[in-house]
C-alpha cells in the first residue's frame, strides 16, 4: 500500500494505491465547525444533491446510470467528528481494468456532476426535491423516539448543552420553515466556498491520471486556513452523578451513563482508552457484561463506547424495570475494581487482541483505510503497524492510571412501566 498526499491548493488529495481490491473508492469530505443551526440544512442539502441534477433529472435516472456504470455504489453521509460536521460523498466502482477503457474517469465525472451540477435555476434548488427531502428528514426525526436506545442517548447528550455532541445529528423540525430553495442554494455555495475539503482515492490507480482528473473536474478554488481543533472541551468531573429519569410505557428500561475523561495524554487517548473501554463493556466478554448480565441477570445487554474526540465515554444498558439502582451499583463497583487493579490479566490481553484484530480487519476494506488516513489528517494518528504495536504496549498500570481520569457524570434513565402504572400515578 502506497500513500501519497497532494496539495491541490484549495483542497487535499489523498491517493492510497493498493492492489487489494478490484474496485476504486473515491470519497469527498467537506468539513466545517459544527453549528446547531446548520445541522438541519446540511442534512437536507445531502438529500437534495443525491436525488437529481442537471444531467439526471430524477432519482430513477440516477439509479439507472449507476447500473450503467457497472453497478456503481453512491453513498452520502453527514456525520460529526469532534467539533466538526463532516459531509461526505462517496462512490465505489469497478476498476476499468476489468470493464472498459476510461470508465474510471467517467465514474469520477458522475460524482462531480452530483457535486457541481445540481438541479438548480436562478440560484434556487428544485422546490419539489426540497419538499421530498424535508418529508424524509421529518419522518426520520419523528421516528427517533421509536428507537429507545437512540432516543435515550440523544436525551443524555442534550444535558451537556452547547457541546458539539449535545446536538441532534438529524436536525430540528423547528428549522424547516426557515429553509427554502433559495437559502439552501446559498448554503450549498458556502459549503463549496468555505468548507475544508479532503478527497481520498483508494485502489489500483495511476496517480498522475487521478491528479489530472481532479484538476479538471473538481471546481473549487478558495484557499482555506486549516485549524484542526477537533477535540471537544472536557466535561468538568462531578463529585456526585447527576440523575435524570423519564417515564415510558415499555417492558424494559434504558439506562445510559455519560462519563467524563479528563487530562488524558495523547497515548492514553489513542490507545489506553480503547483497551480500557474494551475491558469495561466493549464486548460480550467484558467486565460489565459478566457482572451485570451473566452473574446477576439484571440486563438484556450492557455496553460501553468511548468517544476520544469528544472526551467522553458512554455506558448503555437495556435493563429489567425496577433494577436501575442495582445496575448502577454494579457499574460503580466495576469502576472501583479496575482502579484498584482487581481484574484478570486475561481480560486485558484478550481486549488487546480483539482491538488488534479490528485494526487488521480494517486494512481489508476501503472504508477502514480511508478512516485511518483521515484520522491522520485530523489528529495525526499513527500508521496501521504503529497502532498495533502501541496497543500491544498497553499495560496493567496504564489501565489503572487512566481509570483515575474517568468519572461518572450524568445518568439518563428511560424508566419503563405498564400503562396501568402510569394511569395510577396520574390518578
């Protein structure tokens, strides 16, 4: 695998040459500081751009063209990375070594049409396409409450106020009336003009040809100052956990916990935290799973997940109604045991092996490769080989030391109860 980073003036082009795949993957990332008032319009822009353009007048026409391009895959996502919103457009297509000459260039040109030739006239997007996009997004936002875990995590993060992760990544219904086809187009122009852009190409490609294609087709020319202040400000640790309870008609309760991470070193953030999380609740062999579910049968599931860019860790569990106090006690006890070094060396070594296995697996997918090299851009992360070696180095003392920098901060409980119980409370 050979990596080349080319400064194209107004954007960075990253070419990762590898013969692992018969496909070529191209991913264009637009990144800017996240703002709550821009989340909704950014999601709508993604949908509108993928539905139609000047060349392909309907979503059906677009789909037919992807089939003509040997089943090209087109994906767009709007995600958050620390303090930044990342709007991504990706195509994966069969290398023209296996199809027809010049199909690589044509496939990339297809993506450029989506980005630079939208269905717009007189600085307005197509009103009907915007209406459809709003309808889809409205449905997604309203359906969030149906996914109890997702809903509870959103409510948990909202308690932190104004931090990047406190915002609903889907957007807000209150913003819909403010967005029309005209200001959506203005926002689209601002994305092309102001966002930091990184383009990744993965596959068995000719670097000079790829550079030439993007120089001809990728039409932005505004220079941007790059300041990678990705990390979200730390939460101040609390002496006593804040508890919030919401009632819900359900057969089980959702218990979620937010943990603050304070004053981590770079090594702890990149490696020790990953191992700690894997030991705590990263899989079905974790300490929480063993204690809360296997030994005490209080939970249907229990997991933890670390967000290194956000300086937080979450614990989430589906539990039997009425067991929240018992589960919380066991979670606190598990934290204390790790801090005191009361854990088996086997769980440490098994957790490291699991993480190393995940790193090795990521090398075998274009998405894993792009994620690794994008992390290098964002936080100067290490190579695949360096990451594996650094995971191996994580020691028992490292785990004990980082455990002293992790503190339970906020609990959000969506407490299930029967409809009769809820009616009795009202009476």
